[in-house]
């Protein structure tokens, strides 16, 4: 009995000492965050109040300024939508890092709202937005688990495939 308790404790200590930070996980996943482009209208990309940061809606924008466009259920598959949601997560994380300086300050991803540009009969919005949710958990571990809505929209700005809003708790 004592030996098994010792092994469990040793395992816990080892896992804690090798835990990756969010910034380390981003490097490990070979994710390139980028300097966010300015907002396209009269708003800001992030608003801080207390220890919360409310992130404006971000589409699947890439560092080169292009975006993933299309409508799920018409000209995009669930897998392509999943990838678009992953790209949108990278976009919103790029803006978050620009706002707070270091993603290791993230205490928790609190809430995510995922909007999917889709046809009226498309029913797989949750599977599409999993692209964002899965990446957040890969980067932040349990701190990346969040409350979420995944909804369908008849259209999104500039025909982008998905849009992600996020609320993040940060260390002050």
C-alpha cells in the first residue's frame, strides 16, 4: 500500500514539474501568433474590466490578411469549418496576447461564443466550433475549458466561415 501511494505522489510531482505553460504549448504546437490588424469598424478588439477581458468577434483571419470564407452546408464541409474555427482561435489569441502581453497570464477561458456561417438545414455547429474549443484546451489545459454557445447564422461579415467571441479571466 505504501509503495503505491509513493508511486502516485511521485507521478503527481513529475507531472507538475513538467507542466507546459500556454506560451510553451503554442511553440510546441508550432502556432504562429501575429500582429492583429486594426478593427474594420468603430470598435476595439478587446475590453478589460477588472480581471476579465472581453474579446470582440474574430473571424478565421490569417497572418497574411486573408480569411477562410464560405458557408457550411453549401460549399464547406464540417472538417473545413473545424479548421476555420481553429484559425479563428489563433486570431483571437493573437489579439489577446497583444492586449495582455503574455498568454501565461490567462487564469481561465470563461466563455466562448462561436457563430457559424451556414445554411438553414446545417445542424453541426457544435462540431465546427470544436475546432476552437479543442485548440484552447490543447494550449491552456483545464484552464481552457469554457462555457460555450455554438450557433448558426444566415451570414457573417465578408462571408467568413466562423466568428469567435471570448471572455477571458486574467491574473492582475
